[in-house]
C-alpha cells in the first residue's frame, strides 16, 4: 500500500471522527453550570431572584414615598370600607396608617432578603462545621471516631426532634423581639438539616473507591477529608441552601406573623406587613395580598433554582 | 415461518431539543420454536435496547421505534397497549440481568409468582399457590413452599434468578428473552442457570433470545448468533460457523482478544484498539473503521450492507472481511 | 526469601448491633487463615467467587482493613504491626489498582491532580513542575496522551480510566501492585488492552503483581501462580499451568468446568460439574471443610468435622482436601452433584441455504441425512432420558435429604443478616458485572 493512500485514509477517518464533540477538560462544576444554563426552570428562578436582589438594593432609593410617611392620614378610616388609595399617586394604595404600600413593599424587600440570607448562612455555617466534623470522624476516625460521631449526631437528633417553629418561638421568647432574633431563630432551626445532610453525604462518599484509593496512596487523613470527601459532598448542601432561602423567608414571615418579628415600624418587612394586614383583611384584602404574593414569588424563585440545581448536580443525569 | 421475525428494527431516543441518538439501527433476525438465538455485543451496541423494545418496556418519552417485529404473525409495534400487556408475561417473558432489582423488594416471592398466575391464567387462591410452589420446584429451588413466603433479599443471587425464571415461565411462554441472565452471577451459579435454560428450550420447545456479552456462554447455548456493533448486526451465523470462521474484523478481533481458559499460557492477546467511543456514523461508512486494522477507503463510503447468506446463514457487514486464508495467517490453529 | 509473605492472615469483621452502644453479636469470617508467598517479579493470581474474601485479603495486605491475626511481611517488614504513620509511608511500596475505574477516581480532580496526590503525600519531586514531568512520562508508559493532564475522569473511556488508575499506582514506583478485578468492569474488547498493558509494564519495570479476579481465564492468562479461594481460605494453590492441567480440589474442578470457552468445538467436548446450592454465609461457615456442603465428593464423617490443611502434593501444588489423591485416581465416587454436557443437547447450526451449506461446509451433513440423524438423536435422547430419570429420582431423594439437613444452619445464618446491614458490610464484594448494560 502506498504512503499516499495511507495518509488519505487516516485523514478521511479523522474528518469523520471530528464531528464528535471533543472533550475540553471541563470540571464537574463547570459541566453542572452548563446544564443549569440550559434549564428553563433555572433561568426563571434566577431571573426572579435577580429582580428580588435588585429590588432589595435599590428599593429604598426608588420608593416614591417614605415608608413611614403618613400621607392623607385624615382620609384613612380603618372602619369604613376600603382604604383610600390607588389614585394614581399610590399604586398599591395605603395601609391602615396611611402609608404608601408600594413604597413599603420596595423598602421591605431588603429586610426580607436579609432575614433569608442571614438565617440560612447561620444554619449553613454552623451545620456545615458540625456535620463536617461528624462526617470526618465517622469516615476516617476508626472506632473512636464513630463514637464521637454518634455523640454529635444524637445531639443533632435532639435538635431535630423539637418542632422547628416551637424552637424558633422559644429562642425568640428568650432573646426578645427583634429582627436579629428572627434571623437566629430561623437559622438555628436549619442547623440540624445542614449537619445531617453533609454528614450523610460524606458517609456515602467516604465508602467510595476513590477514597480507598487515596488511602492506599498514603494520603494523609486530613487531606483525604478536605480534598476528596468534602468537595464531593457539597452538591446536596448547595441545593439545600438554595431551597432553605425560600423556607427561611417563609419561616421569618411566620414568626413575624406570630408577633415575634421586628417591632420597629420604621423598618417595613414583608412578614410584618402581612401580620398587620390581617386585622383589616375584610376591609382591605389587598393589603395582605401584596406582601403575601411578594413572599410567594421570591420563595418560588429560590425553589425553582434549587430544584434546577439539584438536577444539574445529579451525577446520574450527567451527560 | 418463524415465531419471532424482527425486521429492520430501529430505536431512536431523544428529539425535541435533545440530541437524537439511534441505539438500534436496522436490526433483523428470526427466532424459531426450540431455537436459541444470541445477540452478542459490548455495552452500547444496542442489544439490551433491542430486547426492551421487543418487550415494549422502553420509556415512551422521546422514543421512536421503526421497523417491524412479528410475533406469531402479528406486528408487536402496531398492537394495542392492552393486547401487548396480555402477550407480555403469557406468550413472551423476559429475564433480567439483576435479579434483585427486578423483584419487588417488599412483596414475598410467592405473591409475585401467584400474581402472574392470577393475571394471566385466571388461577385463584390455593390453586395458584400450589402452582407457584410447583414452578419454584421446577426451576430447582429447594423447599419451595417455605421460599414462597420469603422476601427477595432473603434469597441468594442464584436463587433470585431462579425465582425470576420461574415467574417468566409461569405461563409457559413460547418466547423467552434473557438479557444478560448470568452476568451478575458467579460462574458455578451461572452453570446452574444455563443448565436450567437449556432444559427449558430442549424440553418445552421455548424459543430463547439470549442477550449477552459473553462469547463463552454463546458457544455452548446458541444455534444462531448475531454480533452487534453500534446498533447494527455486523455478523450473523450459526455458532460453529461463527466461531470457526469469524469473518467480520470485529467478531474476529473479539475472539482473538479474549483470554481463554484452554489457551496455552504466555500466548499474547490481540486486543482491538480504541473503544466504542471511537466510531463514525454508519451513514459515513463502517462504524468500526476507526478501530479496524483492515479498513480501506472503501470502508468510508456509505453504510456497508449485510452480504447474502452463505453457509449456515452466514452474513457479514464488511467490505474487506477476514477470509479464511487470512485467518490462517493470523491465528494459527 | 519471597518478596511478600502472608502467614495465617485472618480478617474478621464484627457484626454489631445496638441502640446507643454497639455490641458485637458475631463475626464475618471474611479471611480465615491464609498463608501464601509472592515472588519478586512474578504474578500471583487469586481467584474465587464473590464473597470468598479475595478482595478483603487484597485490602488487608495494604492494611485498608484491619488484620485480626497473622502477619503480612513485605521485604522483611511486618506490615500488620506497623503503627499508623509508618504504615502510611510504607504504602508507597504497595499500590492498588481498583475494579471500578470511574469510581476509584475522584470525579472533581483532574488527571494531573489525581496523579500528583500520591507524590505530594510522599514528598516525591521538588515542585509541581518536576512532578508534572514525571507524570507525563508515566502517562506515556500507560499509553495516554499528555494532554490528558488537564482533563477530568468523566471525559475518558473505561479503558483509559483504568490506565489512569494504573498510572496512579506507578508514579510511586511500588514493589508490589495489587490489582483487584482490574478488567472485570471493562468491555471485552478493551480487557485485552489492559491485560497486555499490565504484562508489558511488568516486563519493563520488573513489577510484582497480585491479581485478584473472579474470571479464571483472565487469572490463568496473567499469573505464574494461582491460589483458589473459597469462603475465606485457600483451597488450592499451584503454578498456573499445573492448576489448569490437573485441578485437584473438587471446588477448583467445578469452577474450571463452569467457565465457558468461546469455542463450540471445545465446548462440545466438555462437561460441567454442577454444584448444588449456593455459597454459605461467611458469618456462619460450615464446620470441617468449608466446601463439604456443596462438594460432589464429600464423605460422611471426616469432611464435616476435620478442617483440611493446605498440603503439598508435589510440584509446588498445594491443596486443602482430605481426599485429593483418591479423587485424582478416580477411586472415590461422587456422592452428589451432577455432570452435564457443556453444550445444549439440541443445539445445531441452522443452514439457511441447503445447497450452499452442503457446498461450502463439507463437514456438515446434507439436509436429508441430517433429518435422519436428528430423528435418531431424539430416539437415543429419549432412551437416555428414561435411564437418567430413574437415576435422577435417587439423586433427588439424596439431595432433598441433604437440603433438609443443611437447612438449620442456613436459617441461623440468615437471621442476623438484616441487622448486620447497618454495620459496614465489607464481606459483600462489589457485584462483579463485567458488562454494564445500556
């Protein structure tokens, strides 16, 4: 066979093979992000969240009125049908004290986001440390480690055994009525969730072959935990954190609704607004609808993104 | 006429936004009563998808099936869903690779067997239970009445596969499809299960479609063997003919790359280079060409066709097949 | 002196249960007294079915599981007694190749990171630059392109992943590499590539292998010496060719007869010894000879009470059977089990075009003749069947008796299992699926 035909053959084959996608050295995180970008659910969720964040940042600056200014105080008669409003100047109308609802919604977004993020961060960070320690002890600590893990997890079980709202109410009752209390209360409730999730994920990864391989290479235990087990255990925790932002906002609203939220009328917050609206529900239902819809849409945004992330990060759906 | 005639079966997944992939690309074969036909190939060759398509067990989403599969003269793919369900289990039955995940873990084995008897044979209560015990006994499960009350996790792997076979043959099906029935089992257990399948075919005249990657299993069991590669049959022949004169470079290479128990030690293996990922589209030429030692420019001009049947129904899809003289050169007998 | 010597190695896993404090309720006797020697530059093959403890034995050599009793001596050092940190450093000399090529590679590390992990742990190479050079040369040795460095495990095919696994072991320049089912997760056509690679590397680098596999054909191809394991102990050990030529232990005989050969001409001549029943639970192994519950040649008294030692029967052939010589000489009759032909009774080639068939395949009889042979065959088969049936009745009775007597320990063995599921189950080996179906 002549050399020319041989090269021809190889070239033709290469041409045909080139239609296949070539791998590029993309890490799993990057691949997950690529999948996320293709998901409609993720896009919708991300857009909602982005709007919410923008609102939280610029809200106070673009609000047409001060959230505490009581315009037309004289025209507001709580006991005589609807509150006046919607005259073009007040898009959402006024509340029972004659404050512009639209402005209060705008300004309140920041508080609501703050509660959700801070509460979730509290739960995430503390839960991560506890769960990470338990997981590390359980996977690599031998018999002693398993005992340490047992003790930690029993403690977590006790926390988990208490009804979350009750726990939050107790914390709020002890610490007094403030926004910080709400954040801590909602955050503490999340601790066992994150701790259990990370530990469980680490245990599953701990028995994986690549951990065994790292052990047989002689890699130190601390490095095995930090570079092998933890990075592979993160996905469910990230998903949970996103979903938790939604529940944290709702729980914060629930606490506010129970009257444990921020008592300062100067700082509007959607949960508190909802609480205040209940007294006037017959006369002015829209006063409750605005903050409720706000909370629902935001929570939905986080949930959508969280679910999309769960799918994108699922190794079974890889490809 | 054969019991099952599969003609130009194609199975395509995807579509609607996702990239289409054709798992089975024009597969044809026939299975007769009392005959064992093998579909052999590596993962991704489309053998399992073929079996699932025949049983109607593929998820409907994004699925396109082309071609026909005539079972006893009726096309399976145009049959109504309920007629298909009636056929499945009574006339056609399937045995899967993983017996544990194919059995319902929370239902005793006995209930799972009697369920089939009740559904397809209209048996009731005590009669069904007695028949179920008989079935377990027939597939070689000792103490069947006790085993009936047990849950799948209480049985060993071999026992579970036997139970699964008992369920498959509960209605004396004329056609049995076995998808890697022994892959998850140990060789000594594999021998037991193969023996059981042999008995079924020889004594009951059941037609058996055997799907496997193990050429050794095929050598002792199948009458007719179809070798699949990338969704197409690349070689088809009677077992003696196929193993004696493998003509497609893939089949030939596969046989040369398997370490054999009876081969003298130290004889090097001749592996096929690359992997199943190194392939080109059938439309452009032979999918095996990138891994083939014998490929020519001719291999890259359009889809190669199956040749007309030679001896023992020997057909091959190759423009530059390994002929006997070439074989004698490469693998001295 | 041998490079690697195992003496009386036992690995027993406690079965624990309890609400707050775990209580040991029994043991899984995964490895129960194994002694063997591996010579430098050679390959020792360990073969056995799932649950026989071969994987656990392999891991115990690297101390990935705790050794309950016995010693593992590598080049004069008893690994079983080494304290943690020293053992960690010693692991450089003993490396492992795993069954599941994807599962044994961290999906979030790229190839460079995976391969330098071991070097960093043992302080090999001054900086990443030096390590990268070394990695490149190893990648070249195992047949991977150097642009693989920045890629991730999921971007490779099964065979390539296994090459990465081998490269990971090689960068540490170990004395012994333990290959746990190195090819069983790969496609048939790719298995040969990896087997050849292992052999080439051995020749080039003078490596010593312990190859653990369930596939007797693979083990026979690659090994100098083969040890056959059953339920935690070695039942037979011999040079590869001797073991194939004359298996002496009944279990080895059955195992070997059960391995199908991809050649109809050979299969038609072969017979299979069918064992009865399944592997007993390693948590409750049978008394005496571990194999006596399934052994076709089991004798009434001795086999069920006295545990046979591994003894030399000449030519480096060691076997743990009281009656190895008698069975070999044919003076001992089979008591149970069944010997069946390897091929299906009714199997035949189906000639589609008769004329062509007659013309091109001379050894095949013409169609009319074939018909008559078929009829004849059926007749003889019928007669044979009748005779067999009579035999079968007797046999069945025997079997039933056997099954009944075997049941009581069986049941006891099954009871603790559900609870034991909570404890780690190292005795349950990875399901050995050679082919992951689509």
